């Protein structure tokens, strides 16, 4: 499924970013993944609050084969087929997936939480660049004072240990 088609499907929801990943694609809103696309099928993000809606539809979670065994990821569930033709209802399901992503970001440290902070904070100012004049002067080391041209003991002439 090409990115343009995915954006068109989610047009009733609003703008989404599509990023290629693992032979498929991820659908992102505000740097949070709300859906994944694999083998021409869209799977929406789900949690304990939204999984019953998927189960009522008779849908299954995302699964794949790895090293000869089937792996299942229960945080993404197959999107109902009727939503491919109904952008308004897809928008409702996508909003629910975005809420799932926000709930997860609120309780998970890491990149999802950073995305939530980024949405609620004012943009940070860039720190001023330090110039030679603004750098603090180096303190002189206590102890021996080396004269220019002198060498450290134990090193051949003309070579330093650095």
C-alpha cells in the first residue's frame, strides 16, 4: 500500500506521517505510532479499553512468522474492512488509536513520552554559542612549571607522550 493511498484513507482523521519500517509502514501522528501497515493490511493501535471493539468485529491482533514460529503483537489489531471505504468512521477509530498512544506515552518512559512533552511544551530556545571570550579561563595547574621547548623525562627528543 503506497503512502499516498494511506494518507487518503486517513483524510477524514487529519494529516498523518507514513514511515517505512520492517517491510511495511507505520502511521504516525505527533511522533506517536497509531497504526502499522503490513501485507496491504492496516492494524490500529489498541489497549485494554479498545480491544473489545476489535473482538466484537471478529478481528485478530497483528501476527508474523519469525524463526519458524508465529509471533503475535496484541497492541495492534486488524482494521475492520468496511473502514477502507468509510473515511469518517475510520477517523473515529483512528482517534481512539491516538488516545491509546497518548495513554501509553503517559505511562511509558522514552520516546513516546518525549513526544507527549513536545506537544505540551513551548519550543525551547537554542542555547547561545560559546565564544572564546565567553569561555572561562583555564586554571593554572599546581606543581611543576614547564618551559617551552622542554621535554618530559623518559621521552626521546622531539616526541611527547600525547
